[in-house]
DNA sequence: TCATATACCGAAATATTTTTCCATATATGG
DNA sequence: CCATATATGGAAAAATATTTCGGTATATGA
C-alpha cells in the first residue's frame, strides 16, 4: 500500500506506484484468480491459494479494495458470506500479470536448477 | 530474493518467481536505469535514484548479480571503480517494466488525488 | 450437544527489508 | 594535513510484512 507508512511510497514514480499496488506477497496471484470476472468468496480464494494464510488474504484483499483493484459485496446472511470481484482498474493490470506469468514459466527451469525446488515434487 | 529465507519463495509459481526478482524497493528502477545497455557505476546509479540509500542499492545490485539480471565489472584501481551492466536476462524483463511504467503514468493522477502527493511539488 | 463452516479482526510473535551509522583503503586537490 | 570521493560491508536500529493464534457470531448436520 502506498500510504499510512512512515516512509511513504513515491507516488510520482510511475514504476514504484505500480509496484506498490501488486508487490505484496499474494496480490498478483489474487488478481490472477479473479481475472475472468467471476466473483469469488474468500474461502474459495483460500482454496485456490492454499499456501496463503487466510489472514493475509484478508488483509491484502482489503487493501486491494481500498486501491480500487477489487470490489467487495457483503451479503447480510448467517453464516456470513461475501464476494470479491475484479474491477476495470484491476483488469487493466492483467497485461502486466500476464507478462510476469509467461516470463516466469519461460525461465522457471533455470531458477529451479539454480536455487532448487521449494515445494512441489519433493523426492 | 528467492532463497536463504526461513520462508522460501515458491519457485513453482511463475508469478511469484518473477515477482521475487523485481519486487524489492529499487530493483525495477535499477533495471530501468540500466535499460539502454550502458554500464553505470554505483555512484552514478545513486545520483539517478537519490532517494535510495546507497547501502540498499549495494545490496540489491548484489542480489541482481546473483540472479543474473545484471553483471558487474570490478576495475582493480584506487580509488575503487566498478560498473554494473544489464544482462540479456535482465533485458528480457524490460517489457514488464515498460508496462508497469506506462500503467503508472496513466493512472498516477488518480492515486495522487486519492492519497496525496508525496514528494515533488510540495506547495 | 458438538464439531464444522463462515468472514473477519485483534494481538502478538516472526520474518524480512530498509535505514542509518561507522569503518576500510587510497588518490586527488586545496 | 585534511576533506572528499570512491566501493563495499558489518552491525544495529527501525520499519514493514507475514504468520499464528484465538475470539466473534450463528446455521447446519451428525
């Protein structure tokens, strides 16, 4: 996030502005999960990103709502229900996400060789 | 960086792999400064990114060398001299940087209105 | 009755990143 | 002789981010 910090983000630097919106641990992944426009419940997002602690998703989703990347609908039901849906602003970031995704796929092998596999296929 | 941490980066997620290489505070800016292929001395990089503490540039440049995004030449002179130059791998990230740059320019006004100017043109 | 699922949030513990300060060695210019 | 510039890095402080744990409230189904 770009504010309420002791050391504020330099909003005049376009690069750092953009980075500040997506650099937190799971924000880019969340955008990717919401990419098709279908709204998802928090529990569903957690299912799709099982390594993310639910508390972090909660925090990062709230920040993304504040930044206008995602919008939230709360249904006044019990047990509680809510949904997050990507906004037009959020979608405008998808080309960036796409390029990062394809760069990552293309170069993954090199970095796995370099630094070792971390999670999947432990043998 | 993607290693030597208690909580390792998931190198199997292409998005998080790519992010891990550029998400530190000044890495994307450094790549942008080195984009044209001309080597720069650390002191020159610091002149172009005056808000970055030299110590951070030092650390982040070392990590970028480790990741193969940048290469370093040390000249055995006194006073010491060294140069950093972007590699082909580093250049392959420039399309991502470019998109972040243009996204940032395009949307800057909204975020300045939203969160207030932070550094330049204080009035 | 009891475990489960639901969304969310406070609080504290950890982990990570960035900042600040100091130190190295030596050439140059005042 | 002394300040300055140079590249780098140790160490500690400060800032920020993430993780973990527990608690709210209520419906559902075993």
